C-alpha cells in the first residue's frame, strides 16, 4: 500500500488532500473566530447603557422582554412626589433595614420604579424624595417573584413587582425596576446603593458559526477517510491482479 | 453488491431532504436579502438561521450515506466526489439522485418491488 501511495498519481492525490485539509482547517478556524467575535460584539453592545425606554416593551407596561433583564440602563426624569415605597426586611452587609423604591417620571410620562438603595429605617433622612431632574444609571431587574402576592405591611411592600407598586401608587408603572448604581446630579442624603441581583444580560450564542467551524473540521477528517479508503481499494485490486497473473 | 437497495434508499431520502431544505433556503436567501432587508440582522428571523444550521448537519449525514452508496457501487473517485458535492449546490442533489437512479436501473440493481 505504501508503494502505491508513493506513485505519482497518488502523490498528487495526497497533495490535493493536504491542501483541502489546510483549507478546511483555516475555514473552520475562521468560523470559530467569527463565533468569538460575534459573542464579543453582542456582549459589548449590551454592556453599553441605553435609555430604559429603548429596552422596555411597547406598550411599556407589557412584561419585560427577556433581553432587557440585566441590561445597564439610564433613566432621566424627576422622582415623583408620593410615588415612593419601602421594601421591608432588606439587609445590607447584615445590617437590618429596608430598600427605597421611588418612581422616576420620564419626559414621556412613564413611571419607572428605581431602587434607590438601602436605608437603616423608615425615618432615615435619605428617604426624602429629591426634587431635581436626574439621570439614573443602573441595571434593569425583573420583578421579584417571591411573595409576589403578599399584601403591604405598615405601608411597606414585601417584594418589588409591577403589580405591588401599581397597587400602592394607584397608577400604571413600567415592569421590573432599575437598581440605581449612580445618579447625576447626586442629591444627598441618599440611600446606600445596593448591587443588582442579575448584572449580566444574556446574549444569543452564535450557534450557526460554532457548528460551521466543526463541520469544516469534519469535512477535513472525511477527506482523509476517503483517501485512505480509495488507496486501500486500489492496493487490494493490484494485489489480486498480480496474484491472478 | 450487498445492501445496495438499503443504501440507495438512505441516499435517496437524504438527497431529497437536503435538496429541499437547500432549495427553500436559496429562495429564502434571495427574497430575504433582495426584498426584506436581511443584511440588517434585526430583520432576520430565527428560523432562517436555524434552517442553515439544520442544512449543515443534514449535509454531514448526506456525506455519510452518499459515500456508503458510492463505495457499495464501486464508483470511481470523480463520480463519487461529484455526488458528494451535489449536496452543497442548490438543486444539484436532485440531479445526482436521478443520475444514480438511472445507473442502478441500467445495471439492473434495483429490487423488483
């Protein structure tokens, strides 16, 4: 078989095969790099904060789109007087306290719940609602699902949800809430910002390019298989003809 | 020539399935990029990408059943390669299937059923 492989005809075949393997290898690598590049671009695109109104559904009171969960967002508007509620029993570094959720009214009139942060108690001066136009940077979170149906206790809600907030405030609010990370201008005294529960938005995986990468490598392996198989068939033929002579 | 009929049936199914999917995708591609602004990723439906993925794997299966058939029929290298490549060219797999079918009839290798 080796002698046959070294004949000019089979050497040419081997060179062609090698060229195909090299080509398939690099085509696979190209698709692999594309997979990574697409992922990186998608991740970079969602790491860039966008105005919250761009990621909410239409109409804004519809449930939060999946791709909006964990998105860094900005909200510009003014905190609405009387649209603030405390979330009971929320500790910060083991210190008992509550969360402060305040509705931020955007220029378009949408009331967006903003989790401004943590306070040690309901009488803390930081619970005062600032009376300035602000831009809040934060991360969009979905409604909290635990104790979703729980009734407010002492005017404090148990879990943050569109339904609970709409019930307390008596008007429609956007779904989910923005966890404040920074605010311009600052308006001290302010609650202590808390970290978001979900801080990485999901991006679709470029499965198509990922598969294409593997398929190119499968084709390369297939080429080797064909070459060996044909070489063996021809070698077997030669042996049988030389035997019959 | 053992198992030629089974191998041909498998090849036939794959030639048609791969061919139909590829033909549909070709039409879809032309319509999509020509009239529906698919160069903008946002307007590309998920099913379109899924079908291309499906075609990729269907072609891998097509290769396997195609090479199995070609070896059983002792096809020469060039003919085998043409049959295998037909799975990547729109509509070509239908002609490849017809070509093999005619050849089998001529060689009287088809089961009488």
